[in-house]
């Protein structure tokens, strides 16, 4: 099975602290790297995680609070200093361009690569990226300002060729791809060997949902139903539910409830408030409801 993994670069909330950097992570799907949010310190964490800068071609920004995007301009600068020539695609709420365009014109008028801004409306569910192997969908979260989550959905590969069956029926190598993609095979005597007899089913596409900076949000559940893994806002413990509601964030219980209702296989808790010196309270509260739960931490890589 090909690579599908998430590397956490920052999982704190609001401001950097000695314990946590602000929000950022990298999703690696079949060798393609996608950055999700870009808080302060992202570049340092990329180096600590040994993530190759040059392979990041798409950056997704969930919303315009600084702890999710203040590292973006520095990333653009570093890419230029490293001699980047490939375009950089930034997917973000459309309002960001009015700010970023001026910053780019002021600081980097001679940038030697192109920054392509692809704005979207965070209040709507929208496909913001699509290629042969992956679809990324932005969907509304419930926060103080318009904010999007992101669903990464891997597309299923072709069926697997059963080599023993192929050899038995005399399928030539040059016909393997057609058979894997659904074709039948006709032998020399005219017998049609169905595709199902020559292959085994493809691995189902895997999925990952990024749901950061949100209050409990049942409206997103149908969109991410059946997700393999989700990262969910867990800013507060259960006894701080009033504070979470006031600031449009989630408690550990909210995160676990969301994972359970979505039928997720695994939950990663993140976006922790600095008020907790020991985050095991968050893990214990969530795991009591949704057992397959882990705490995010900087430089943690989790595979699907």
C-alpha cells in the first residue's frame, strides 16, 4: 500500500509556547506533499521533521486567524531563497489575497517563481484540489470567523493483477494494464476470461479530515462520514465547556463525539490550550468515548 501519512508540525492554539508551535501539518499522499495551515515556526518544524521543502507545491489555509497563517509569508520567502522555480499554489479563503498580494509586491517584487492564489468560500463545501489520485474538499466549520476543514480523499487504484491466473490463461505483459483497469481477456481459442477471474479488488481509497478551530459541528458529519482518520480541535477539557462555547472551540468530549458520529477509525486531538501542562486529561476524557484516540505532538507522523 502506498504512503498516506500526516506529520504534525504544530498543534498549539492561539500563540506559540515553549511546549507547542501553532497550527501546521503536512499530508504525504503517494509522495505528494500538501501543507495544511502555516503558523509561526512552521519552517523550523519542517526541518526538524526532515520534510523536503521543495516537494510542497500546495498550501491549504483554513482561515485568517494569525496562528494558522502568520508563517505563510516566511515560507514564500524561503522558497525563493532556496531557488524555487515551480509554482506554489495557495488555497485559502478569498479574503487573504487582498493582504498577501500587497505583501508579495512589497517584499518580493522579483520573486523567481509564481505564487498562484486559489481562493474559496469557507462557508461552502467545495472541491479545492483534484488529480488522478486525490481529491481535497473544503467544508465549513463552526468558528468565530469563516473557517474551513479539509477532507483528503484518496482515489482507489486499479485492481490488482493475479499473476498466477494471468500466466495460466496466457495473458501477455503488454495487456496487463488494460486487464487491471477492467478489461476481460480473450484466449486464442476465443474463450473470454472475465476481469474478475484475473484480478483481485483494488485497495479502497483512504481518507483524512482536518477539523481544526471549530465548535462541535454536526453539520460536517455527513461530509466526512467513514473517514479513516481525523484531526479535531481539542482546545479545552470537558469542565471548560463554557469557555469552549464562548470561543467557538471544542472540548475533548466534543472531539470524541464528532469522531464517533462520523464513524472515524482514528482520532488525533490537537489545537491545545496552553492552560494544560498535562494534556493526558484531554486524552483520557476523549478515549473514554472514542478509544482509538491519540494526542498530537510536534514531529509526530501518523500513517493511514
